[in-house]
C-alpha cells in the first residue's frame, strides 16, 4: 500500500486552516468548545510533524535478487 504523503500534508494544512477559523469564530463560546478545538489543532500539528519527518526519511527502494529457483518456486505456489 502506497501512502501519498504530499496529499496528507495538504489535507492537514486544510484542516489546520479550518480549525484556526473555528477558533476565531467560537472564541466566545464555552471553554469546553475552545479547549476541544485547541486540542484538535495540537493533534493536527503533531500529525504534520510526523508526515514531514516521514517525507524527509524516505527509505531507499529495496532491490531483490531473483534466481532461477525462486521463480520456479513462486510458479509452483501459484499453480
């Protein structure tokens, strides 16, 4: 399964922007609402850091050697 890290960062940026708007809009609401939005913003910030770290440390692709016998075994397992 391939994960598109750039797409995740874009989604998190959009979510962070929406949360900032919500914090501005609901600044005068109940303290619980404000605390919940601030918590969500912290979690988005944390997720962005994790995705950015993963983008910086992409592992090199692994090349596997295939021998004559390995191909025969795979064919036998599929048959």
